[in-house]
């Protein structure tokens, strides 16, 4: 991989594409800064070489130009705090004012540009927009692994203007190294735990993982569609009726490939989607009418934990239940605990996807897994074996 370790950025203007798409609360305070922290090594490398760090990112999905809540100005103070140095901000990412802001930079300066997605040309992969961005710098680094599955102007198209001066950042490289490590692991049993609300979006990854893993554990909302496909009465639980046939096929596919597919056997149910709802526990095949499953039950926790505790390689994406509500977090917490326990004994564990990462942080267990990916969609696409446009653009 073309990475920056052996390169010196002294005196260079360096455009660093990062993924600062971080959650902000209603006062624009950052509620999880992991994605920012994760790219500090790349930014620091450029600064310590004596380069000029020009940082570009998207934030959220703005619809039509500037929107206050998606402005990257909300990131400036925290980035400055983390780097322990002044960070300047440009209120645009192309144009005369931004060019002037760059021209004023001294070596070792850091300049953050405004949200790339305030221009629709970013997402459409517009060549002239990419060219304008490229003119700000001598060298391009992509450290935005979380956005590597998007063929956008700043992640992909821009590289044609840096045919010999394009690099992966240190985070990007670390992400690929860890994903490759898990996928190529010969240390079995290899267990994938896939959860979350819906099968939609996870079909390709489940299918691809069936060629790799020994065990596939399914939890979260999507488990109820699988259960229904096997004839269960799931009450008012979340269900994708149009995916029932597919769930059945995936169960068959697992069987034909010799993969052990584990679904929850019991379910914690509620009469409404509310932490204070009336609750009960039942077999997943027999959820009382008027109740919806919001977490896996104790029997499932015990079974899943046992599988995990005998595994040597683990990939986890997606929670087991509604962990945001204290009465339905237990399944997710216990699965996280089991993963941490076996990691301590030497297994390799990789966790990714916004919700599972939020959960593992909520439980204070983030330091106890082998690797936490900053990618959600990008991590899934990589596990699916897809070529990521952001990767291709640097390698080609
Ligand atoms: C993400 O959080 O998934 C990445 O930052 C990409 O954002 P997107 O899904 O809006 O393209
Ligand atoms: Mg996304």
C-alpha cells in the first residue's frame, strides 16, 4: 500500500481527506470523537514533518448548500484541543477565499475547510469540483476509511490530479490491515455476530461471511424476520415481510455451506417501544400477541456467549436489542462482555458499525476488544469483498 510512513511532507501543502462525520448533539457538541481521534496520527505526521495540513471532510447529509448543523466549524475547537495547537477554519472548501486561507498558511499550520457536501458536486463526483480542490495542495492523503465506499469527488475523482502524490493515511492503512487480518485468519473457530434492526443492508455481508465463518450468530430486530420465516409467532415484533423468503434462503445457504447459524431461542418482549413498557420473556417462536421483541433472552445470551467464548476470531456488527433503553440492553451488553472475555484470552475481535461501537462505548468496554473500526457501511462493503472506490483510487 502507498502509505505515508516513509514520505516526508516538509514544505508541502497536504490535502488530508478525513471522515469527521461524527455525531453532534442539539448544541453542536461532539458526542463521540473516535473518528477524529483516529486520524490524529496522520495529521500529526504531516505537521511534524513541517507540512501544511489542509483538512477536508463531509458531515452529515446536507440537502441544499450550507446548513448550520452540518458546518464543520463545530469541530474546530475540539480538533484544536486534541492536536494542542491552533486550527484555522475556512468558511468554504473551494474558491478565492479558501485559496487565500491556504496561501496564508505557514509550515506546520492546520486549516480545516468547510463541509464538502455543501456542494452537490462532492457526491456526484464532479471532475471540475475535484480539480478545484486539488489545486489547493501538492499532495493528497486519504484517511477517510469510513467514506471509502463512496465514489465521491474528494475520495475518488480527485486522485487523478495527484497521479504520483496520493497516499493512504495511517488510519486507512490500519483499518485495511485489521479487516484483512480478520478475513484471512486461520485461527478458528471464526464467529460473526450480525445484529441490528433490519436484514436490508446486511444481506450481502451475511452471504459473503458464510464463505468465511464457522459460526454466524444473528440477533437484533432482524432475528424476528428469520424467526417468522421458520413459522414463529412473533407478535408485534419488527418484521420485513418482503424479506422472509430471503431469510429462509440464507438459513438454507448456511446449512449447505456447513456454517452453524444461531438464532435467538428466547426474546424479551414489550407491549410498546418504550423503556417503561410492560415486559415479559418468551420463546421467540411464541411471542404473546400485542408484544414486540426488543432484546434476546437469557437462554440466547447463554448460548451465544458459549459460542463466542470458544471462538478465536470474532467479527461483530449490529446490536442484539434496543441497547439505548436500559431495560433492553442486557443482550447486547452480555454479548459484548463475552467478546471481551475471550479477547483477553487471546482471541482476535473486530467491532464495527455505528450502533455496536456506540454500545461497546456505553458499556465502557471499548479498550477490551482487539480493534474498533471507524467504518460502518465501508466496513460492511469490505467484508462483502467489494472493491472500495476510495481504495482503488489510490492504488490505480
Ligand atoms: C458514514 O458515516 O457512513 C460515512 O461517513 C459516510 O457517510 P454517508 O453514509 O452519508 O455517505
Ligand atoms: Mg453511512
